[in-house]
């Protein structure tokens, strides 16, 4: 087997290993033992969430147990999720949550494709409380054209419009809006809060999501940000079946599916959010790497040094390190970068095909001032 093949396989192993984690967060606020009363109550809560979510319109919470063995659970499906998709997302999230956080007393999962959901449990009462941590943000590795000067104004204006519409009454509602970017290209924005928070808390939550996304991922073609109480996503094509009245620039009758997440710097198998009481409002972006990936990365480095010592013009890597941080963006087959999405949207919009979009994930840990868990 050639050296190039070995390196290719090692890269593939890393990508496969890291796409299996990242949607779950385990808190280090306490552990329980197997077969304990808390363990049994947690299992009962999770089963109850899965059994009751669709019958309650996609949102349900429950409490089981007494004293220190009390477990609080909540489940929430996005607005466009059918009963089948909602149930599938919740059941999948529960399975991965139990595997990733086998003995943690508090954990949360945002589920996965095609439509995300929220599943969380804790040994404390959190219903109706605004919690902005832990946040997550993901981005599409396509790069926006920096010469398109109107983008910032259009993007920010649409985000403000959606936030106002989502929180305009005491009854919170999901909101999906579009804005014309060019004559053939639209921006698609979706926001939604969990129904148990107030309009003012929802507004704060959505604004925090927008700020989190801008702080880590702005400049890419599409992305999302989410936390325990709300969800924000935007892209250059319809998604989640939220825009039935909008005709996509692509001639395809169906919208592209939500892209898979490729996580180049994932949380470990049992990630933890350390919640302290330091007097700081600063946000720390935390990158952690799976130990296996570290080992394989070292192997790749050694192979690269000793097996690829050729002139640069003869060796064109299909991976490049993004200047914003330790994450990789795949280039296309002819060695050209992802390029300007907006500059090519009119000529290439008909060439978009399923699966071409690659995503990366960042995990942001937030230290809240004086209130580590959130606001009441």
C-alpha cells in the first residue's frame, strides 16, 4: 500500500471517528452509579420523553423521583418536524446521549439530521429558565464573496426581522423568513425558542445565537447556532421544509437535505461543561480533540515529512488549514478552493447536488456572570 493511500485512509478514519460525536454535552455537576435510584429514574424520564413528545405537539417535560433522586426531563422538536421525524430524532438523541453521558446527572443533546431536536435531563429544576450555555455553532465551509458589500446589511436586517416576529406576542412562534440577496439568490433564516421561556427571554436567547454565530463563523455560506433554549439557522437554500412558498433558484423540485456535520475539533467522548462562578462575562471557545485523532494526526505528520518530501508543485493536498483556527476545509477535485459562493451562484446554482456541502462544528463554552446555569 502506497504512502499516499495510507495518509488518505488515516484522514478518512479521523473524519469517521469525529462525526460520531459533538451533538451531546455532559455536565460535570455530578455522577450517579449504575443501578442506583437516580439511574432508574433517568431511564424512566427518557422513555417518557420519547413516548409523549409527538402527542404533545413536539414539546414535553416531566419529573420523576423524590429528593436527590429527582430527575427533570425536557424534549423539543423543531416546528417543521413531522411526528415521524420528531420521534426518530428524539429516540436517536436519547440513545447517543446515554452512550456519551452514561453516568452524568445532567446532559443535553441537539439530535441530528434531517431536523434537529432537543433532549435534556438534569437533577435540578430548569423548566422555564433561560439558559444560554452551553452554546454550539456550526458553519458551512463555502466562503462568501467579500466584495459583496450589501450582504452584511441584508443579513443583519433579516435576522432582526425574524427575532421581532418570533417574539412579537406572548405566544412564541417559530419564524422562517427570506430576503433577496441577488436577482436569483435568497437568504433563508429560521429561528425558534422552546415554548417554556418568556418573549423577552426568547429575544435575548435568539440574539445570543446570532452573536455566537457571528463571533465564530461569520463569512461562511450558511450555518447555525443553538443553546438549550433556542435555535438559529441561515443558508442560501431552503431547508427543514420551512419555506414552501419560496421557489429555490435550483431547478430541483426538492430542497437539498441538511448537510452532514464534519467536526474537525470535536468534544471528547464524554465532553463536560465546567460551570463556575467566576466574575467574568467573557466567552471562551473551547477546542478539544479526541485522543485517537491526536495519535493519528501525529502519524500523518510523520508520514508527510518522510514520504512526501517532493517539490511543492508535485504535491497538492486536498486539505487546507483554515486561517481562523485548527479546522480543515476540503477543496474540490481540481485543487481549487471552495471559492466565492455568491460570485458563482448564478452560474452554478443549477449544478448544486445533494451532499456537496461540508460542515464543521465549533463548541463554545460560556461562563456566565454570577449565574452559571442561566436566568429564571
